[in-house]
């Protein structure tokens, strides 16, 4: 049945590997590779009992995602939509449809409850719909539209005199190599904990007993790759006990690099640095090809992964058709690598420069990516570092756990604990993956593949030139002062966003904030809606223009409205976190509707639709070692706002289509809003900042 189709025949490599690698610390999977179709439950049923360990030990006791009551959903929903009605008539129509909604949706609600209690009783009623309709079936390119990036804090110790490579002595010190090797080392340690299940499951809460979080997504972190398929993509997951390599990309060439020993422990830093130098030497020697004549097709394959999913699916089929077994082996090697490390040759300095490189690779390094890899790490020539996460099976929080671990380890601290193992350093351990396919792929008969690559590159160029980002690095104040003023820093930042967007558009628009649902089994996210009666009153009272010379009574009035708006936002977040948001419920009712089912009138209401058209999509993530982060907008006339509220600063990354000219304007309006909001609480102080 369901399981068998998902266990793909043994990879040829694995048989060779089993005898040699029998002493791996990881339990062997029932099959060397599994192809997930987006169902957390099915993947977990096969793999979690095998992996075991503390990581999955709380799974069986996690509560299940609830289905809210219909009336409850309407009561929560109405205040998020009414402020968006532009006429009395629109408001009345909306309220009428809300009134009849519980009765009109009662049959759908019964079906949804049945799904929760029966068909999906051992998982979340939502997850399969969300993973497939929300991600794997979406045909847009993953770059910009789906993936997100982090820009990590600098590691000053890569500039120290000492260097593991000084032992080797035949390479000048290279900042990218030093930082890259320390990432490989730290990732190896984290990978060992995840793939063995020894990593303790995550918990949240200030006081004991803390709330355990679902660990399901960790299985999609290492040795995984999204696979383009017509209509719906899949996710290939390779057995970590059979693989000791990661992938290193340089100048569009992809190398398989062994970075751990058979027990899953990192190789010595001297070996890792030597191997990264090898990758650079081989790739740079081959990099003098002429950009557009397609001679060196194997340096251009990365462009294909930036295409819309159907085009890339067709191109992958074409690759396999003309390349046969060698290409099949090469793709398998690439997909089965623990993760991808991109050694870029740029030297970005500003947050925006780093952001553009880590978001898409830009035109200079867009081919030095494999956008389907679940984790891509980036290191630049001058030692800047970032990460990109492929979003379909894993949200940001598990990736924060990885980022936390690897950014806490500096180059010098890794060198201190690294054990030199010179004898492992034989040169055969760096494989140029597609080199053996050169003959098949470069023959002149393959004009179809060449045309596909040219089209992918042109589409990529259009996609990235149509977009822009702007960073507002606000140094005025941050969470320390917000807490002192008795506000939730997240809700305070959200109200700054509401005010700035109101001034940008002259009105409020549908606003999405991601809220994590991992306290529930197989939970992912719920929407916290930023529009409310309270935020509407606040932004209207603040007006279209900032006023820094307001009278004390007026400031008091505005402050009271800000207090209410922040409190209302916190209340919504609290509800959403308990599974009592409205958006996943509305989605579930519409997904369960069959051919004979009538959708409630509310679904076609213009204000209802406007309220869930996410013209502002936001997400909050603050970590001391993440300087800034970002993602794209979700609708073409929208904004993607990734923000961090640090103790003494607030960083906003604003992304949108360039044609609108919004990003710089909004950046200014955010700065102004934050200064003005401080003035409400602390009159006359802003000028002294």
C-alpha cells in the first residue's frame, strides 16, 4: 500500500558502503532512500521508531491540533476584517455573511471533525494539505517566493594569525575557507546529534514544566532534497548511515566532499580546509568559460533549480534522458549530501549586499546554488556567512536550532578541539560530481538542454531584477526599552509596521504574522492577523504624517490607543498559539468541501478575501548571531517583512517587487514610526537619541 511506493529501490552506492561503514553510529533505515510525498505521518511511522533517541521521545505525548468551533472562529475573525471595509454597505454585507456562516458551514465542520478524529487521528488534520497544497504543489520558483535566508554575525577569529592550514603550508590563508571549514566541523557535530536522535527535543516556556515542541521536521534537515515533479514535487530523504559527504559549490561546480568519519565525527580542520582549497582550485581553473555559449554546461546546471517547478521537472527529465546512468549517479550524489556549502567569490559588506547574495545568489552566483537542497550555507571570499532554508517540509525554528549551534562555534574554538588526522587527507575525497557527465551533456546534439538552461537563466534574471530589498537597521532602541515601557516587543514592532504601512498605502491592508504551532503534533504555523479594531484606531489617530510637536493631552490619548493595540495583538498571538486562529480553520473547511458541498457565502465576500490577501507578510526571529534575515512577498502587490527586535536595535528587511518603489519608502516610515512611538511614552526624549 501507501508505504511500498515510498521506499525507492536501493541506490547502487549503498551496497558498496554497507560493509565498510557497518560501524556507523546511526541506525540503518529500512531503505537507503525514501521519497516523501509531504505526509509527515507516513514518514514518521517508518523512520522515527528506527532513529529513536530523545529527539522523538515526546512525540507520542504531544497534543493534537484542535478544530475551533465555528462561532468562535467568526468572533475572532470579524475584527480583523471590518476595518478593511471601505463602505457601510461592505461592512453590513460582511456581517450578514458572518451571521449565517456557522449554520452554512455546519456540514463541512462535521466532515473536518471526522477527518481529525478518524482519518488523521494520529497526526495533524492540516499537515498533509499544508505540505502539499501550501508547498509541494506550488509551481512558482522556490527562490524569492518560498525560501528564506539568514545573514550570520561575523567571526573575527578567522582573521587571527593561527590557521589550521598553516600546517599544509601550500595555500595562502583564505577567509572563506577558514569560515567554511569551521561551519563544516560544527554542522558535522549537529548532524550527528540529529541523525542519531540524541539531540534533546526542544521546549518552550519560562517555567517548568516546559512545553515540548514537535521534532518531526528535523528529519528533513540533512541528506534531503526537494525533487521537481510535474504537478507536485516530492522530497527525497537519504539514509545518513550510508553517506559521509556534504556538497560544496564553487563557480557552479558541485563537489562531493567527505567531511565526517565513519562514526559521524567531523574530520580534522586541516583536512577540511585542504578539501575546500581543492574545490576552489578545481572550480576556478575551469571557470574561464564564456558565459553564454553553453560549452561548459556542467557549470550552468544550478540555474535550472531556480526555474518554475514544471520547467525544472522537465529539465531534470531531459538531463536524465541524455545523461543516463552517469547523470543519475551525479544527481543522487548531490541530493544525498548532508547539506550544501556554497563558496562564493563575492566580497559583500553591507546587510543589503549580504542579503541579496544569500536570497538569490544574484546574477554573479545564482548558478552556484542548488535551490532544492534543504539547507544551503554560504561563505563569501571575505568571510561573510549565511544560510538559506528550503521551506516545504521544515519551518524556520528547527533551522534556528542548527544556526544557534553552528554560529556559537568560532573558527579558533573549533581549531582548539579539532584533532589533526593527516592520513585522511588523500586527494580522492573531493569529487567533481558532474565531471563524469561532461561528454554526455556537452555534445552538440543536446540543444534542448542548452535551451532549457538559457531560459532558466533568463527567467532568473527577470525574477531577481523585478525584486528589491531594503534594510532598516534602526539603532534608536530595542526590546530593553520596550519592556521597560511595558510592551511586548513583538507586538510593539507589529504596531510600528501597521503604522508605517498605513502611511505608505493610506489604509490598512491584510497583515500576516507567522505563529509557530510546534507544541502540537506535526503542527507548523498559524496566522496572527495584524489588523484589529484596536490597531485601526491607533493608526488613524496617529494620522498620515508624524507629529513630533504634539501636545501632552494628545500624546496621552495616542499612548492609550497604542497600549490597547499592543494588548489586542498579544491576545491574538496567544489565541493563535492555542490553535484558535481563524486562517487554518477557514482553509480546512474549504479543503474538505467536496463536489456537492456549497461553500458558505462568506468565502466569496470581497472584504473576507481582502482580509486574507497578505499584502504584508511578516515574521519575527531574533537571535544574537543572526544580523538580519529575509524572504519575499507572497502576493505581487505585497511586502515581505522579516524583522528582529534586539536589546538596543530593531532590524527590518523589506522585500517587494521593484516596480512599486515601496521598500525604501517603508524603511523610512518604519524608522519614523519607531521614533514617534517612543515619543508617546517618553515625551521630548527622542531628540536626545
